[in-house]
């Protein structure tokens, strides 16, 4: 037992009060030290000098101390299971360091549904590095949000995970590109003492979302060899909106966002919605022609009779524009997509001698899944029907949304098929009489994604529904006499097949890499041995996007696919790097670590990137470590930012420049008044991008305050310059108006820093207008344009109580508070701190573990701040639902309005924190059989936002409580 004295106890009390008072809350999983797999679990209070030398994430030099100059979090494979997580990604997304959001799997137009990225420090998924057993993996081939590549955390087999190490901070001087926000190293098992069969089944208590996880792992060995293997099949079911009655209809949107008309009629859906509708365009406003009796009832409950109603609050008058068959579209929307994953893993070694070992590892992961497409409609052109109005003729258009019963429930979905293969091999040994360890490695990783999705032939579909064109009116309208029975009645599968097909696209990425690492002690210094590590790396990476040729040129007569997700591109580049590290004891209790690295990538304007890192560790007392680190980092331009092939799509926008010339009417620019329709939005790669560059600074302490209790607190700050991103079309249009109006905005405010003339010239050149001044084209390729500064505090605490009368207890607490999130879109802008509006800004996890005899139990709490509500910065509605503009100070300035001159308050509210509890109970029946029971979201919490109009996105996590049971059997 470590001795204590009055001075240490007084210091402990003072430090604890100083740290815990401002933090108020904290978090951390119960975790072992960041050491090798065969290392005993480190308990607070154990002396570091009793440990063998191990390699800790963030350095290639082995050390005796577990803690280093920068904080490292560790999650063990068993801990991950006890806390109720079925996958590696499920566990990692609760990390307090992973404080940023990522694109949801149910987002419209999502292009990477079966992949799950991690967002450390809210700096973006591409700015953290994923390693498997210390080596890079191939990027996910499909671009994230259609723009950039990232690492997929969804294809890591949980059944063979030994531990996961997370360093949240810059580490480019050790690991190279991408390690700006941090590094995640997933260490897979290299030694298994028994063959084990693990079967787990779970389901969401509210319905949907069933999980089946089957794992068989084991190992065998001889005098000179060892083999570890793992086979896993994981089947996660889809969660449909129809499984959640509070999310399956437009009528589910919160009452707080109902407008005046909706409140007047007590109907939340007044505007036309997807369905079956026929319009008479000669009326003003246009009238919806009543469907035939029973038409809406023929589609298995998908459609219902709905009226198009409007209400003028100024005159208190109602308008009924007719009725149509409205679609309950969200019933068939996937809130959480499912997949079926099968993986295999092999790790083997062969000992040539005591000083030389060969090793090889092979990982194969295959996944299939289905997700939303929402491609099921035909919109007719505006046409003249000579039969209308009892033969007098009339102008018409109609919309036909096909139902799953017409197209087929499976045919309406996008299907994915993924295959990832990672093979590596190497030699490791010692030299110079054991003073140095070395390892040489070669590896090849490939990742392939194939997608099959529904497409519709616009020309053939028009022929089917409209029939032959019978001429043109004097006003230029085409003349058709459609068969309206095809609009109102279900269409047969054979008819659908005449104008539908499956489109296919493929995405591939690959990585060939080799490295040589040498580490050991150079010589004995004045205060201890001088540690050294050197690394030489070479790699070639590439990717290729191959869309279906039939969808490349979408026009009114060609094939159509949803959302325009037809990214093209491909390329290959080489990478070379050399790096060194030194570990220098400056005094008996003072240690300096330093590292430097040189990286060179092809196709980068900067040529090469040099990074360095410094770390200090001071142990004034045996139970206290004061530490700090400083490092530079970089990220090579993402390959899709560089090699994206030219592609384009059509969209509608607001022309803010025209709005400005009209005098900013009513201090707002309504799209219907300043519409730029059918604008071509073009994107391509930028070959001469620079490296993103960054800096990271941390300082803090680790304190073994008393027996069984330890605490660490670290302040961190990360900056990124030359951040690469697309220039959004909307931002270009705003800047176009700002530039001609000296920075004034439609709501009457002014930008803090006016756009530079150079940027204004860039903007004007990207917006192409015709002779009349109307927008024809917007070019949005990526550039180095943004800066970001983030800072915060991490607190980790652990406490163990062993050998009590009722068992052993372990407590853990982790807490991250993002103190600042400063960013600007362009160097000429002012840095703005948006912490108050970030979602989330704090995260907490806490856990309690109990064990006694053959029983064990764990309770884990995970909490993130709710972030700003959906009306942040907007105005509260009046009693009738009318919402004034924030640009008028929330005052109603319409003289004809019944609330003219009245005001409401501006809303700056945050959602309540999202807090979830997971639990598990395990019982060891005998040495071979274990039974476990898991509960996720123990209290069945589902959090929403009262100000969210897009109700499908109002819910953070609609799954609710999930129950699972597991049987684990060891064969020997």
C-alpha cells in the first residue's frame, strides 16, 4: 500500500476542490491501462514501476509508465460488452471525446448509409485516424456527404476486440496525415486460450430493430507457432417509421410549429404532400380535382383523402382548393437502417528463433443491407387537355406517386453489398543483443461497395401515362389526352417494368503500405536511458467511383435516380514518410519526449509536410504526474476533393443579388419572389489544394489521490488552418449579394468583416448569369478556405473498492466540456465562437461495476448536452401560430395583420440533456458456461424537439429500450 502523509493529503484536497468545483460533472469508463494484451489490469494505486515496458498509443517507444504526456482512453472488449454495446461503433460514439455529430443513416440523400464515421472534437470524420493493430485501413469508398472519404467504424468485428485505445489530440508527428483530432487504435486479440461460442439475441421493446450476433473464436498453437481465429455473423434489423407511431406521419409534427392555417382547421397537413393529384391550372389559385370515389382506398392504407386548405389570417377567410390522395410516406421510411454482416479474422505467428518472429493477419468483412430510396413518382408536364371542362379544354398537370404494392416493397429500396479485405504480414525481432526491437510490415487493404437502386425512364414513363402528344397550342403548351385511370388506380407490375429498372454503381478504395520501425534505448543518459524510435513508411492509395452509365446524363427523356447521387471520380497517389522519436530523462522525475516526421503526398500544392511534437512529464510526488504536450499536425487533401470528376445537377435557389437590387423588401428574400429555378450546380475536384495544417496543445495532471482512487484532468486546444471544404451554392449566392452591398444582409445586419475584393471576384466568377442577369450555373469545387479553433477540458476519475462483504466495486467517470468552438468560413472573416449553438457541447459517461463470486453487474450512464433547439434565433409564434421575422426584432410589421405592431420573444433555448442508461447482469454457471443479460436505454428514453417541423428528424434516437440475452460457452 502506498504511504500517505499530511502534505500529500492537503494537496489532494486542494486540487480536488479546485478541479471539481468548475466542472460539476464528470465521466469515464472503468478501464485498464493502455498496455499490451497480456498486461494485468492496472488499478489506481498500483505503482507504475511494477509494469513491464509496453507500447502506449501516441508513441512507438516502449515505456514502463502507463500514463504519458497526452491522455489516452482505453475501452476493453469485455467492458464494451458489459456496458451493453453490440458493436465497436456503438461503444465509440459514447466517448466524451467524440463530441461531434455525423450524418444520420436515415437522412434523405445519404450516400454512405452502411458506414459509420466518428467525429472526435467536432472537427469532422476525416480528421481522426483509425488504426487496426497499429496500421492504417482503407478508406470507405463512398464519399461522406458526397464530398470526402472517411474511415468506417462499422466493419470492425466486436468478437475479437482486445481493447480500443483513443488519443484525442494531434499525433501527426507519430502517425502522419489525418491525426489532427485524434487516433483510434483497435487492438485485436493475438492470443486466445479457449474456443468460445458466443450467441446474443436482442430486440427493441417498442418493436422493430432485432439483433442477432453469433461469434465463434479460438486458437491453437505448437512449439513454434500460434494461430487465432474469429468468425462472426451480425444481423441488425431495420427500424421502420411504421414501428414508431409518433414518427410515421406528417400529422406527428409538434403542435408548437403548426401555422395559422393548421391551427385554424386543426389539421397539421394543409400543403400538398406526395400522393395522387390532378390540378386545374386555369383557376387562380389552381384547383385540385376531386379523386373518383374509393380511389384513395386501393393502396393498402398508404393513401388517404386530404383537402388542400388555406387560411388568410389578415382577412379571416378560408379557401378550399380541392382534394387529392395524400401519402403516408413516412410509414415506409427507415429510421435506422439494417444490415447483415459476416466477418472472418486470422492472426498467426511463427517463431524462427527467440529473436525473430514472422506474423500475418487476414481480415475479411462482408455486409449487405437495404435503405431508403424514395424514388416512386411521375410528375407530368403542364399540358392542355381538350376534353377538360366538358370539351372546352383546359390546362392540367398531375402527380403519381407509386406505392410499394405497385413497384414492390423490395424494388423501391437501395441495396448495398460491401466487401473489405485486409491482409498484412511482417517480421519482428531484436538486434544489438536485445537493445532494439524492430518490425517490418507489408500490407494490402481493399474495400468495395456495390449499390443497386431503382431508376425510372422518364421518356417511357411519360409515354405510358400521357400517351402520344397530339400537337401544341398557340400558347406553346403540349396537347395530351392522358388515361386518368392510370393515375387513380394501382398500376400492374408488368406496366411498371416497362419504364423501371435497377441502376448500379460501384465504389472501390485500396491501400498498399509498407513500414519499418526500430525502437530501443540508444545509450544511458545523465538521468536514465535515452529512448529512440524511427519509422520509414511508403504507401500507395487510390479509389474509383463507377456510376451506372444510364444515369450519367439525366434529362427529361432519360433515366432518373433519386437525389442526384452520381458522384464520379478516381485516382491514385503515392505517400512516403520518415519519422523519429526520442525519450529523454532530463532529471530523475522530469521526462522529455520529442518527435519529428516528414510526409510527402502526390498531387498536393505544398509538396511535403513536416510535423513535430514535444511532451513533458514531471512527477513531483510518487502519486502525482503533471504533463503537457504540443504538436503540429496536417491532413493531406482528401482524394475525392482532388480527383472528383466533373458532375452536375439541377436545383432551385433564391437570387439574393436580385433581392438586394429590389431593396430587400420587408427585410427578407422569399424564394417565390426571387426564384432562380433549374440552376445547374457543378462540382469537380481541385488538383492544387494545400495541406490542412493544425496545432494541438494539452496540459493537465494524473493524481492517485488515495488507495483505489485516481483522477486526471487535461485542458486541450486544437487549431486547424487551410481547412478544405466545398463552397456551397447557397453561401456563394449570399456572398454575391454581400459583395455588391458592402456586407449588408437581408435582415438589416452587417457582416463583422466585409468580404475581400479577391473573394468577391472569386464569387462572381463562380456564378454564371445569362444576358438578362438570370443564374445559369454555379461552380462549387472545394478550396482551402476555413479555420477552426476548439478547446475544452477532459476529466477522468476511477475508484475501486475490493473485498467488501458484498463484493468488489468499480466506479468510473468521464467528462468533456468543449469550452470554445471558434470558426470562420474564410480568412477574411472574424472568428466566431459558436459554442452556445453547438450540438452537443458537453458529454458524460459514468459506470458502476459490481462482482461477487459467479455474479457480475454493470450500470453505465451516457449523457450529451441537448444542443440548441430547432428554432434557435427565431421568434415565438403568436397564439394563432403566425411567426414574425427575427429581422424585424420579432415585431409584426404587416399593417394588414391582426397582430400588427405586436411582438414576441426571440428564442435562444437549448434542448434538455439526452441521458441514457445501459445495464448488464452476468452469471458464471460453471467454468465453461456464462449467461448474460443486457438492457440498452434502460428507462426507454426518447428525446424530441418541440420546435422541429421536419418531424422525422425531431427525435434523437427513436429505438428506445432494447433487451438482449447472451450465452457464452468455452469448449476447453
